[in-house]
C-alpha cells in the first residue's frame, strides 16, 4: 500500500516541476524582459548617484622610548580620555570651518548659502575616527581616521590635514599638560622652600638666643663646668695658701720688729725671735715634704714653699749675724731698725706682704668670677631639658618641612624630565603608520552591490509579471488541467501541423529570440562586471 502511494506521489512531483518549467518556457519573455529592465533601472540609477570617496590613515600610539620606571609620566595615563579630548577639539566648530574654508569643501551647499552649522554637521558626519585596541586587551593601540568627499584628491588632502592636526594637537596637549604639571610643582616647591626657610630661621634664632643651652652642648657644658669647678678648687686652695703666706709675712714682720727693737745687755747674745724663725722653718719644711709627696719639684706650690724656706733661712742667718755683731760692739745702743741696712730685710718682707695681699685680692676676685660662671653653667644645665623640648618641637616642624620640600623637589625634577621627554617626542605620542590613501573606487554608492540588488529586483519584477500574465490567461495548456475542467476521457490528441513556411518562420523567430536573450544576458553580465571593477 505504501509503495503504491509513493509511486503515485513521485510522478505528481515530477509533473509539478514540469509544469513550472513549461511556464518558464512559455512565459520566457514575460520573465526576461522585466528582469532585464528592473536590473537596468537600478544599475543605471546607481551610476547617476554622486560618487563619494573615502580616504583613511592608520595612526599608531607610540609608547615612550624611555622606560616609565626611569622617567615616570606626569600627565594623565588614560589615553582614552586624552583622545576624547583631542577628538572634541578636532570636531570643534572653529577648526572644522577653518578646514572647510581651506579646501573649499561643500562648494555647492555654500553656493546655496547653507549655514555654517549645517556645514559643520555635514563634515562631522563625513569624519570618522575608529579606535583599534590590542587583541585580548582593553588597551588602545592605534586608530584610523576616515573622511568622505566627492573627490578622491580632496578626501586624501583633508584626511592628511586632519591627521596632522590630531598628531600636533596631541603633542601640544601633552607638552602643555606636562608643562602645567611642572609649573604647578614649581609653585608648590616655592611655597615649600619659603616654609622651609621660615623653619630654618626659627631654628637659627632659637639657637642664637639659647647659645650654650642647647642639647648638643650638654656634654661640653658638663666638661666646662667640671673644669671651672676644678679651677675654683685650685683657686680656693691657692687663696688658702696665700692667706697662710700673709699670716707668715705678718708674723715675720712682727718678729723682726721685735728682734730689732730689743736691746741686749753687754755680752748677752740676742736670741729673741730665733725660736719663732726655727719654728717657722720646721713648719715650712713639713709643708714642703707634704707637697713634694704629691707634686713634682716644678710645681708652683713646691717652688713657692722653697722660696719661703730660703727667705726664712736668710732672715735667720741675718738675725744671727746681727746678734754676733752687737755682741762684739756692746757700746752701740742704737736700735737695729734705725739703721738703713737693718731696715732692708724688713722692707723686703713688707713688700712681699703687699704682693701677697694683692694676690689674695686677685684670687678672691677670680673665685667670685668662677662662682658666677659655675652658677651660669649650672643654670644652663638645669634649663637643658626645657630647651631640648622646645628644640624638638622646632626640629619636628623643620624635618617635616624638609621632607615635604625633598618630596616636591624629586617630583618636580621627574616632571621636568617628563616635559623634556615630551618635547623631544620621546614620550608617548602618535605616529602615522599609513599615510592617507588616494581612493581609486568610490566608497559610496557601492555600485556592485546595487547591480546585485538590481538583479534581485529584476527577478522579483519578472516573476511578478509572469505570474500576472499566467493569471489573466484563460487558455489551457496541459492535459491534466483539461481533465480537471471536464470529467471526460481524452480519446485522441492532435499534434501541431505547421506548414513549411511556418516552420521556417518559427526557426527564424527562435534564432532571433536566442540572439536577443544572449544579448540581454551579456549586457547584464557586463554591467555587473563593470560595476565590480569600477563601481
């Protein structure tokens, strides 16, 4: 059963294909002529449309030739923002009008007194900037600039001009931004320098005002104080010895006057005062022994005691000599001190006493000065903690100012290096890879695509005309259609019986139709090929 159904359906499908083929053969001119005319109209219309040429150039975003680790950039690192800003400047009304005037663009529109705003809008539509990013990254690596014009040379020249403007604007913008950054850092550096100078002046004034009380002078103050205290002790010891010497001189003078004023009896030696001199000699010798155990012979105290011993011994010898002389001449009753010769030792001792008194006064004055200096240095040491705290506050502010200044100085130097790098075009900049091309074919309209569209339009038009002609034709061309109209059996079929003249005319018609169909096909193929090559 299924085999029978399949056998019935297969002839039916073949019959349908044959029906459509018969329709195409029968209505070939209804299909071919509208097809050709539809294509021809669209193809011809494409050639009547004005040609628009597009010129383009590729600009590479050149990375800095010097590593950013060595010379960091001092401008915005977002190239997209910079490019957006430059693009807005490039599309500005003033700049586009300048380019329009320079190349005399849109002459027809300007002849009809089109407004400048309309011309700028038209040029913005003809101008296109296409960004190119690195594969797999969001980093901008290059971009294309395209411009449309009705003349290929104009399109090339305007594209070159816009490219030069973009590159120069980027370079100038980079240099200007870099210079602005450097100038800003210069102003900040000047302010930091003034703040640092102010802090330095405060520290200098504080040190000048508190000279000798600074924390760094603590050790030297301690050493000076120790030296002054040692000097004070030495002066006090010297003052004590001078006072002892004073007492000694006064004792000598008193004893000498006593000895000189005493009148010994005839034949009695004068021994008044000798025990005192001997006692003084013993004391001085004991003092010399004590000093010699502690100091050398060149020490001033040792030498002075030796001089005192020598003077005392000299006086003792003189007293003994006087006593012997008076014992030999008992008739001389004049006091010893009445003789100028006898008065010489006394005057020498008195002179030494006066010198000793001057020395005591000088020692006392020196001790007073030393005590004043010691008090001064002790006051410095007592005030050292307060001065240290005050200096620490000033130093903290100074260190912070110094740190700010050093930081700004380093950044300013880096910014200046980046500015010099941009000026020498060694920084990030735009470089033209492909110069603007001279277009050989129009960018719009695409006449090849229009010719293909014309083929589709002609095909649709031919199919429509063929279907319409078949619909209005009431003749029956197929046996199956006749059976559907009349439910009778067809007994016989009369074939066409053309005469020789009709056969000859039919052959001539077939040849003419073939030539005409070939010509139409050749014209169509040539038009499509011409559109592909020149469109």
